[in-house]
C-alpha cells in the first residue's frame, strides 16, 4: 500500500511539473506575440530558475553573500543567486525521490514506511548541500590558480612597465598570456576601466573578491605607489622578488612536512604487508607444530 501511494505521488509530481512548464511556455509565447518557435531557446538553468522563482527567492543579505561566492568562483554557467538556489532545491528534490525509491527497494530490518522517508530526507539534505560544497571547491581551485600564476604574471607586468608601456597595457598582456583564473580577473578589471570605473578602485575590488593574500598585497602596493608618486616599475620588481621568495619558502615547508605525512601511509599500508610477509611463514610453522 505504501508503494502504491508513493508511486501515485511521483506521478502527480510529474504531472504538476509538466503543468508548470506548459504555463511558462504559454506565457513566453504570449509575451512574444504567439510566436514561440522563432524565439531563442533559453539555457536549462535559466528555465529552471524561472520555473522555481516562487520558491527560490532569497533575503537580500543571503543573495549578496551567494553573489559574492559566485563571483569568486568565476560565475559558473552565469548563475544568479536565485538560479543557484533553484539548483539546490531541484537536486534535493531529485535525490529525495531517489532516496524514497532506494528505501522501498532495499531489504532493511526496519519497516518501509520508516526507511523510505528517512533515506529520502538524508538524500535531500545531501542534494541541498552538494552544490554549496562544489562552489567552495571551485573557489579554492581558482585561488590556487591565481596563487600559482601571480609571480610569473608580476614578472611579465614588470617587464612591460619597465619597457615604457602603461599599466593597462601590462594588464592586457597578462590577459593574453594567462588563460586561467588570473587572466579572467584581470580581464574583468580592464572591462570595468573601459566602462568608466577608476583603475585603482577596480584593482581593489578585484583583490577583495579574489581572496588571495599575495594579490591583495600587490594591489595595495600599486595603490600606494600611485598615491605617493613612486615609480611603479621598481615597486613591481620588489613585489615579484618577494613573491618568488615566499614561493620558495612555501615549497621548502611542504617538502619538510612530506616526511611526517608519509608516516600514516607507511603504518597503514606498507608495514602490515611486511609483517605478513615476514611473520606469515613462522606463524604457519607454529600452527603446524601445534597440530
């Protein structure tokens, strides 16, 4: 009886979902004067965002925090805060349905009417948290990319400025050379400058958004040199040398920690095998003598 009720609920959910899709398409056709076939097709995430707009509304403070995280992650798939929240709700709903089905199929010691909702709730919680974990991992990955490329980019910027070119031309050369997170961030700065934002304000916004300490120190030095009239080429040379020194120091620290990190794999994986190989024949001989 429980299985029939859940199956009926799933069928009703599919019907309601299709009904809302039909309403959305009808409204789009009415807005375009009844010509839906010739209109450009929206991406799936945009359709999902418009479909789940009534339930994916966020408070202003939460929306600002999610927008900052999406900006730090590089705006994946051009997601908006509402679209990201709609994605979390959709994944939670899908995994909840899958958890209900698993709870009904798996032979457990507890009754189905207890196991199915419990597994479904756990699966829904996992589906709700997974996009946030993915977003944090993407932010950390972009920060590592910026950190690895920053010293080389500072060297390139120093060479361009020392050759007599402007700082904007040096940043443009970085975007042409580095096709990664750092190049994307510098490209955003150049676009903001073209739109009329002050150069130093755009650089400070990039440093605050990226969340990389070395980049923040570099931008602070550039801003101070601009305010105090210090030659920027000399300052960039000093910053590049300091970044190289910090990179070498970090590599030496990681190399010193490698020996302590190898203790756990050796104790957990290598030593048991050695004990079996060395003591195994002796244990077999002792057991034979006892017989």
